[in-house]
């Protein structure tokens, strides 16, 4: 149907025509490093060593270890405890992989964040028993060596540095990646999975039952389920369906005593039964209940105004109906709400049972080009009246980069689809948009119930006003074109300058949708003030932006610039009644700034919560509370 001449036309003629009408400079394609980094980690696999291994067989020179640790820029650590770890783990019965191989430690020293911190040991548990053994060993040995800790790591796609540590990485993806059966009972769909399972594999299995997990993140093709739950991730459909935490039935968690407990929502009767028992889960549950009871007013006062938030420990979600109603048998006590989003700081998840729902059928896409930023908030507010599944956005720079880099989409589409999608993209720019790129392109997905109740064309008429001209997309290729651009925004941003890196540290701010226009006007002003470019995309229905300033991490001036920008931009989000952390969590980058969102008393409640679960601070210290990694000193120095 379409031949090679046609692709030449798309790649060359339309591209050339676009370039000739654009006033911007040519943006050269950069190198995508995410894939290369992941290949490096996969190639450097951990080999299981024999159960009885003399310490000297794996030992490294103590002076060299101390030198390596010193160069991380983190707190200086005593390496001796780490040098003993393999011997300790093996003697305790740990069966998985253990390594101090330099190339492997280097691979685990970075994730998708702007940080680089070298761990001292990497372990890959074979099963839940190994996680229990590792926890018990660290809980005991931290009395002698307070530098020891366990930091869970999944696929390494986190953007805040949450999986980085200068102690022991516990890789949950290597072996704990089994997906259980999907169960359908009385129209309720549930499934079980280990935390290391990749989201794409879970999605594939659910799809055989015409089901899906609604809070899927945009990174679903490369992230794990456990990492997503650990960050309490969210995504496009979270506008209607919430975060990962909202879809958890129960979870198996290894607590600080090294035992696994099944944690799930409890009625008041079940809660009273639990706290009579003699174990750590019971003790923790009772103390958290008392903490919430005594500080309920402060907790409610500090609950973020935005629908999306992954900052701090959400104590306001543990007893959502309130303590008084709970005591009368209304509502539940739910510690899964604290563990989901805790970034492995209060326990290690070893298994999950989650809900799913049927894949929406016969959805309708409405596109809204916004040429004046002042129209964005009012337009999205109108859209929200129709309870859309999602309201996604991408900015002018993202569209511009897509037009300049058509070959980027070749690997994402089959040949015939590629020709059609590219033709549609250029035709939209030249004909529909009259060679003017909208400040924002808004994509609205409506379900069949909504469009059966109200004709989509009537909804469009309600949205339209002045320069805002919404339209129903009837063509599947056009729909695919818009979604391809939206999903590609982050990667396309790398093509602006191959000597720089899109930096994840401002990318998670959220404001109420009604403040979206004023907020983004301020963001554009600040980007200009700092002389920074950034492609923007996000979840418009939640007022949630993702943008990644292009920075040169080989420059010595970059760390100070990051700190100044973070301080200024975070203040702007809070000024517009927003938060600094919508779905990517606190990690290293946002933990020190939580005082911008929460009162001093609330921050102390977070510390008490963490200490209740983890009294010896053995789980991923320095995240969520008690920041210990200096942002400037631990920043990566490569792009």
C-alpha cells in the first residue's frame, strides 16, 4: 500500500518542509543511554558462589575499599562490616548471589536519577527465605557495624535516587519475579506477583483475561511491579483510578525482625484481634494506631490538597474514615498504605496480591490544542466534569522535537503504521495547526458510558470557547500519532543536545488543575530566568507536570544550579497549593525539601513512623526521613 518512495517523502520532503518553516535551530539527535545502561547491568550478572566460601576468596583490599567509599561523596563508611557480609550471609544459609565485583558495584551505583553512589555489596535473594536471612543478619550485625543496611532495588528506573546506597543493595528482580495466577470471582479480578516481575509481563498476562492494572506508569515497559508499588507510582489513568496503593489487596512484607507478615486492610474487630498477638507486626500496628489517634488533627491538616502525592508517609490514608468511625466498625486500618510508597524504608515486600479491572472498550479520544496558556486551566476544568479516564498533555517543544526526529519512531511502529503516523503528524502541523505548534496539546479519553450518555460532539461544543477548538478523533492512525508523541516526550528531550542530560529533579510537581495555567506561566518564566530548556509532558487532569531540564553533569557548576533551581521551583509549586512529589517519590532529591510541604510536627510524625517500623534504621536509610546523602556531593559527574 505504501512503498519506499513514500517513506522517503515522509522522512525527507515533509521534514525538510517543516524545517524550512520553523524559526528554531536544528536539534541534533542525542544518544539514548537508558537502554545501554540496562544492557550493562544484565551482562554483569551475579554468579552464585558455593555455600562455604572463605572470606579471603571474595575479600577486597581494605585500603582500596576505604578509598572507593571515600570517593562516593556520601558519608564515610567503615568497610570492615561489608567485607564480612558474604561469610555472615552464607553461614546463615543465604542461597542467592553475593558480589563485591567492581564492575557490578559500578553498574548498581546509578539509576535513572541524577545521582551516583557506590554500594559495597550486591545481593540477589533466590526467594523470600533469603530476604529474611539477609534482614536478620543485618539486624544483628548493625549492632557492631552501624554502617550496614539493606536497600531494595528493582528495575533501577527510579528518578529520585531511591534505590541507591553506600551499603548493601538487595536486587529483587533477579529471582523474585514470578507471576501467579489471575483469579476472577464474582466480577472481581485479582492476581499475585513477586515484586521483581516486570510490569510489561504482568500486563501481558492480565491482557489474556481482558484486564489491566489501571495505575500503570508511563515507564511500564521498563519498570517492575515492586518498584512501582515501592514508589506508589501512578500514571495516565490514575486521574480516575488512583495510585498503586489503591489496588493492593494484601502484601507479604519482611519486617525488621526478619519475619514475613501478610499485611492487609483490617476491620476494627480484626485489628483488636491482631494487637493481642505477640509479634512485631502486632506491636507496630498498635503503635501506629496510637500515633494516628493522638495526632489526628495534625495529620489531617497536613494532607496534601492534590489528588496525586507520594511524599512522606501518608498517615492520613491508614484510617481514612477517621479514628472515631473506625472504632464504631466503619472503615479499615490499612498499613499497606504506608508500605506502598515507603521506598523500602520500613520493610521489604516479597509478594503482592493486587486487583485489576476489565480493559475499557470503545473509548473516545478528544484532542484540544491550547495556543494560549491562559486557556489551559479553564479548559481542563470543563473536561473534568465528564469524568474522563485520563487527561494527558505535551508541550510545544515535545511536538517540535517529534517533527524534527521522525526516524525516532521507526523502532516503535511497524513499517506501514510508521508511514501513516508520520504523514498524519506532518499533515496535522501544516494543515490542521496552520504551521503553528500549540503551547499544549491535551488528550482526553472518555469511556463508553460517558459517550452513551452525552454525545462526544456535544462535549466538544461545551469545551470550545474563543481560541480553544477541541475535536473528536475518529481516525485510529491520528489517535496513535498523538499517543506516540505523548509517550516519547522524555526520550525526545534527550535529542536537543547530546552533550547534556535531561535531569530528573523538578519533574514531579503537582498543583490543583484550576491553578495549572498560572503555575505553568511561572515555570516558563523560571526556565527562561535560569536559561534552561525542558520538554514538558504530564497528567493535565491532575495538574501534574513532568519536565527534565537539560544540564551538563560534567560541569562543576551543575550541583549548585540544581540546588538553587530545586529550592525556587519547589517554592513555586507550594505557592500554588501544590506538592513537590506527585508519583516519583522522595528519594535523595526531595527528602531534604519536605519541610516546604509539611509542618515540623508532621515531619516528626514521619520520623516516629519510620522508627516504629525500623528502630535500628536497617532499611534504606536517608530516604523519606533523616536525609543523609548530600545532594551536591553525590550528584553524578557524567551525562
